[in-house]
C-alpha cells in the first residue's frame, strides 16, 4: 500500500485485503457554476495552459498539506489528528472535483501535448462525480459516507452479547475447519450489507448523473476512461488477459476442489462450483489460508527466514537496510537521510498508530518515509521490499510536473512493489549472506502452490467486482437482479457459489469494502498481472535463464536501468509507453504469469488426472 501523492487525482490509499482503508468518497462540492459546462465564450489555448498551471500548483499545495496531516494522524491517533486529517483531505478532494468540472471547458481545443494530458488527468481522476445540483450532490455524498460507515461498523452477533467484527470473522474464516461455523459467520457478515441495497440503487442514479455532466456515459465508463484507450476497448483488454490465464486457474480450482472434498466430504461437490465459505477467506479471493488442507506431502522449504533473522538479532532498521541495499544494488541512489529520521519503523509503546504498512512521499519531492510496525519475520522482510518499491517509484518521477507524479496507471504502483518482492528468492538470500545454500528445486512446487493460492486465485475475483459494477452503472444489470447478477458473475469467473439460498433481499456485493466504499477494483487485477510481466522482463534483462520463479534481479544494473526508465515516466505518458520502457512491448501480457507458474501447471495436471475439471 502507499499514499498517493495527489490525494485528489487518485483516491487516497487503498489496500487489497485490508478493509480498513481510507475513504474513496468525494465530498460535496459547493454550488457549481453549471448544469452544463460553461461555454459562454470560446476558451483559448493560453487560458487552458494558465488553468492547468494554477490547478497543478494548488493541488500540489493541498496534497502536501493533506499528506502532513495524514502522517501525523496515522502515527499519533487522537480525535484531533483525525479531524485535522479529514479536513485537509476534504479540501484537497473538493478542489480536485472542482478542477475536473472546470477542465471540461477546454474540450476540443487544440493544445500542446503536456497541457492536453494534464487536462485529461484532471478529468479522469475522479472516482465519484457529484451532480452539480447542490441537493443531489449533498445526497450522494451522504449516501457514500453512510454505506462506508455501515461497512466499517458492521458486526455479526451470533448471540445477544457476543458480537464479531470483521477482524474476528476474518480470523475464523482463516483458521476454522468447522464447515457449519464457517457458513454461519459467512452468512452473518453478508447480512450487514442488506440495508445498503436501497442506498446503492440511489447512489448509482446520482453518481451516473454527475458522470454524465462530465461527458461520460456513466460512472463505470468514467472509471474505465483513465486507461489511455476507449472505455469499451479497456473492458475487452481485461477479458483478453483473463482468457490467457483461465486454463491455469481451472487447473488450480480442480485440484483445490478435490482436496477440499477430501476434507469436507459431500459439502464440496465433485463437479460444479466450490462453496464460497470454504476457501479461507470471506470473498474467496485469497486461498492461502487453506494451504495446509491442499499442500503436497513434502513441503519443508529447507530453511526458515524468520528464524534466521531472529538468530541474527536483526532489528527494524537492519531489516530496512536489506531492502535499501536491494535497490542500491540495481544502481539507485541510497534513500535520503530524512527517510531514516522521519519514518516510523517500530510500534511505539506510548500511543496508538496505524500499523498497516504504507509508503509515503510527504512533500512530493524527496521526503520519503515508510510507516510500519516491523517485526523480524519473513513476511515483514518481503513487505519492506514492497514498500520501498513505492518509495523508489515516487522519487524516480519527482522531476516531472506535479500532475505527472503518479504511476503510469493505477495498477503500476502496487505491481512495482510486488515485482521487487518476487525477487526475494533463495539465491538472493544466499548472496546477501542470510542463507548458506539454496535448497534444491524439488521444494519449489510447495512454494509455487502457496503463491498461486494467493496471486492466481485472486484474479477472477479481481475481475468480478468491477464487471458487476460496470454492468450496474451502465444499466445492463438493474436493481431487480443485483444479487443474482453478482452470483452469476462469481460463479462464471471464480467457480464459487453460495451454500445457502440468496435472494434479492440480500445485497452481497455490499459485503465487500470496495463496493460499500466506492473504490474501483480493476487496479488490483492489473497489478497482479503486471508484476509478473515486469519480473519476466527484468529477469531477461538480467540474463536469468533458469525457471522464472528462481530469478532475482538483485545486483543487476541492466535490470535496474530498465526499471528506472519506466519509473521515471510517472504518468506523464500513456501507460503503453511505460510498459514499453520496461518490457519492449506496448501491451499488458499475462503469459509471464503463466511462465512463472509453468512447473506448477505441470504438477497440477498430473494431480488432476482422472478427476473432473471445470464447473
Ligand atoms: Zn503497496
């Protein structure tokens, strides 16, 4: 996770698996000067440039303010810091909405490329466009806050004075192997979304109205418009990527279904979709919690990084030094001294902080920081490499104008962090002296399976959330079939189904944070695909010829140069240019993920012999 620098352009930081993310909602903007864009007098190119310059300067200023307030709030949680941070955020977001609406004035003008791109970014950056009618604007903002609040406060109370919040339920979903208990908490959590149904219906009407005022067909088209291609082409592009990976997913699905059937008996059908509550996660989006049920017999990887770090008495700063050394080995300059002075590495003993790891660039220049409660574990070791990926990205594009200081598209930032984490191989650990000898490749299947349960199992869910919303916003799915359409899509893509009857009284999409909190989701699908494409391209640049999952770019300046070339672009050019800088290709390509998991695919096919596949 990272903090977007321009809070207004992009939505404030969102995380994939963590429901407790910052709000994606756009507060009301005050009486706008229009029902239709102002076009009384024809605007000129000079006015457009002056407008963009002013917007850029103001938005930068507000973003830095919001960032400072946000930092203090996350590292010193009190009622006051929360209010101050919320106010600063609101100011920044309101300004973003206002500039987006005004930018429409310069449509159809012939402009220098930089000015045109900045106008585009101003217009495409919104997640929610409130209608210009003040009453409607107030209403849509209120609904957005209400749904997010209902989600945040959501509790399931199996007994009168015993209530479970999402954190409790998440733990049960991960750890319990009692099918009845799993179904009970699954049903309980989904019930929290029922009151959101009428609100969501109204929310769709109003947010569509605002999107149309900005010239988009609907809110879904507005979301898809930020990918440097026509919105409908982007939808097809996403489908194409999924088709590249579907066979691999089907193999994993068949294998896991069989293993779950061995555990749970007829509760899991031999053919057909897997019951959605048995995969270790509320949304069946991450299956790694059922690894112990599906693992092959010999899973000892031969070493335990957590134990090694403990034995070496590695402290928090020492952990971060390993991460920094990864980047300097690629040719990047060391982190600035302020990074070490201002970051939060350890959980303070005397106050509340947000421990969820995040990376910041507080002044949008060089004030890089991470905020993390570091423990000497293998997981934190990997997370540090991921977070620093954000920091080095932020610094690489800091010479670009303010509006261009962001990732090439919203999938890129997370993908870069994860790309670096993919290079944490046993060979890398040997090179930095944490391991004497890499284990032999016979242990790889277990490691690949564990990774696939996380990254591959996620893909269809990463697709479904917005497939559903795009159809809802466009009107293809109407309120009369909200819930059925949700489960049709989940069954079609994920091959999962509810184990109990669902009706149109239910509103199961609202039991996912990003629907209740109105946060676009396709970025996570893209990030999952892109990280393997980046990893393959960089591994090739580094001359790695072995299996992809054993390649690490550590120490390779050629790979570093390619990575840097992409990072430096920020969002100044269409993302196709950025992907070309790193991979030589102008398209997203999911075959890299297939290559990465090729040994697992082979193994799965052997396991699946004679067993049913598909659903
Ligand atoms: Zn991240």
